[in-house]
């Protein structure tokens, strides 16, 4: 299966306009959950893949896609596909910048979170003040995809979008 | 191997996630601290999400037009194949964490093998789930260490939990006749392959946590054959309440 999403150019702007329900600064395109979108006449078929197994936003995203496409006159079908498994590597650079501006630390590259799973320290810079003097509070925060960190310089806590690699 | 055998095998994996997810969900708003409350319910959410994937697969395999919800909620007590370990109650945080740890180590190893199954749907689910279960295992293992090598009180409580829950570990490796058929074709995986490594791993962490590794002579089982402990009645009474009170209800 292709690692790069194949999205029909007519469908791209519609899909790009759909935000993640939980993190509205992020489009579902930037999140990397849209893997395939094809058009046959007026029939639009979109394949999406879930981030975390239990992510409750996926049902909402599916509904949002159907609504956005039928508003534009297409007959939409949305398929949830499990393989290949979603990874934070599929998040676009634009998406990562949007997260940071919003106050959520974007996922680091795969190696630093692998270190975390092996018990070594992750270094996540503070999205507010950029300091690297941050510490992990909990691997589990406000949603399944986020961990909680605290900056020891500006003393703000912040969410970190956990790597799934 | 028939489709019925395959569904039976998948229940053996998915029902653990369902019932453990249900047990962890009981803690929502009742965790010992805000941080642990959120962590445990996040883990519940991961497990229930995995359950959904397995149940969607089973629903697709069935010839009866089932949905994932039918599969989850409309079975009778003896049709659930979860192990007895995950039925055990949330007695206190020590029990919650030890139950979790004993399960997470098994679950992780099971998913590692399941990634190599001949069944493309099961490998897809395994590839996805293992990323989440890695975080669960880190969390539960770290807490066993903190509590074991903690205060006198935490040490005593977690030792109690370890001693009590040890008898439920061996059932994780139990295989029914139908399970064996599914493993023969390569669709299922045989946990016997990592049983020794499982016990080595958990024993080592227990020792690191200054805890005694129990020398149990008797292990409990029955859940995987649908013969459950008394706890299952209460769990299902809560979980199936809406479906029993309002049959054919629609959200």
C-alpha cells in the first residue's frame, strides 16, 4: 500500500476544510487520516484510517466528510481502513506548526518517543517559551493521543501529541 | 477451521479487551488521583477501540447480519471468552495496577506474534494495537515498581495483590479445541511460544520492585470456556443494562 495519500484534486479543497473535531486548528488532511479519495462521476469514495483505536473523533470525522461532500453535490462513501496503521509520521509539517501555535507540542520524530518506550527521557520543547527544561507529568492526558508535560522555566503545563510509530 | 472457529478464537482475544475496558471504565471519576484516573480511563478507551475493531471483523464474518454492538452486548454469560483475570474487581489501586501489569505483558507479547498471523485483518489490528499497548505496559510496570519499592504500606498492599492475582495468570495461555484448529491454519497464534518469557519478565520486574514472586501450585481457569466467576454477573448486569431494559432500542 502507498505511504502517500492519493486524493483527487477536486476533493482535496473540501477535505482540507474539514477540521479535527478535537483540535480545530488541524485539518484532517494535515492529521494524515485521509489515505485515499477518488471520484467516479458524482460518487466520492474516501478512505480514512483511525489515529488511536478508540479515538471517538473518527466517527465524527466520517460524518463530517459525508456532510461536506454531499453539500457540494457528491454522493459520498467513507471507509475506515486499518492497514497500514496510522503513524504520527503522516502528520504534515503544516499540521505540526498549527499544533504548536495552538499550544500543543507537536509529535517529535520517531526516535525520541521510541526512547521513551524504552524508559529513557524524551526532550520536548515548551510550545510557549521554547525551553527544553520540561518534564513529563503523565503519558496520559486530555485525550488518547496526548501526554502531559510541564515546563520548568515558564511553569506552564502543556499537552504533547504522542508519537505512534 | 470454519468461520465459527475463527470467530470463537477472536472472542478469546477481544473479550479480554472488552471486560478489562469495562472494569477500567468503572474508575472514571473514581481514580485515586486525577492523573491516574485519566491514565486508566485513557487505557480503557484504547482497549474498547481495539475491541470494536475485532467485533467489526466478527460481525462481517457472521451470516446473521450482526453489528459490532450486537456482538458486544447481546451475548449471554457463557458466550463471553474473557479470562478470569480481567473480571477481578477494582479492590484497590494495587489490585488495579497488578491486574493491569499481568495482563499488559501478556497482551504485548500476544500482539507481537499476532502481527505475523496469516489473517490480514488480525495483523492489521495487531499492528495498530501494539503501539498503544506499549504505553499501557510502561505505565503499569512503572507503577508496580513505585508501589513495590515504595512505602511499607504500598509494598504490603501490592504484595497482597500480587499473591492473590498470581493464580489467574496461567489461564492467559489456555487454548480450547477450536483455538487449536485456528492456530493450525496460521490464522491464530499460540501463546505457549512466549509463556516462559512471560513468567521470566514479570518475575524479574517483581524482584526489581522488592516483591516476592508467588509459588502458586493451583491456577484458576474457566473464563475462556465461558465459565465465569461471580463477578461476571455484576459486570454484565451493568454493561448490558440498556439492552436488557430496552430491547431493540436505538440511540
